[in-house]
C-alpha cells in the first residue's frame, strides 16, 4: 500500500498504531548498546534505584514509537525524512511487560519552500496498556507532493 501524499494530510487527522509489548530482554539489549545506566541494564540495582525497578531507555521508547508509526504504512514511498523533532517529554517509565501504542495527530500542514514536498507536523502520544501517556513529542515530517500528472512514481 502506498503512503499518503502531502495533499492527503489535514490538520486534525489521527493515526493510531497497533500495540507492541516491551520485554525485559529488549530493554536490556537496547540499553547495553545505547544507554547503559543501571536502571536500564541491571534488575537488582534498578530495584534499589529511583524507579523501583528496571525501565526502558527513553530513547528506546522514542525509536519504538516512530517505528510503530512507520508500520501503519502512512509514509510508505512518500516520506522524505524530517526537518525537526522537538517537544520531547518522557512522562512515565516504561517497564518490562508494558504494551505501547501510539496516537499521532496532524497539527499543521504547510508547503515547503522547495517544490515537490510539504511539511506535516505530527504530535505523537505514546500510551501504555492502561491508556496512560508515557511519552510525547512532535516531528516535522517532509512528505512528497502528489505528482502533477496524478500518477504515483
């Protein structure tokens, strides 16, 4: 399935992702490479730390959230990258066994200065299995405009 062209996005559009359960092994594997703090890699030390147990790296949660959005297919073949990401807020810890899903809302659309593309600003809210927001952030996604002849490339 082809993704949406720039012209297919409107302010207020909402895309919901499927859920995925985060395992202890995934948390530790990610953290050993990218964020080796004790509360991400050592269950015993994490139990005595500020979070009272092992938690996922916020960077892992951020990457997983974007991956879930990509899996919807909305950007297939039309994404041209991103110009900005900001407003990142890690609101609650993500723990082993949590199931995450993402709600993405289009909050702005504007043509880019260069032809053939536009900017779609998306506000992400990552929710756990209880519907509690664990992460929010915004991305300015660069999206290809529909070809002038109306045919997909």
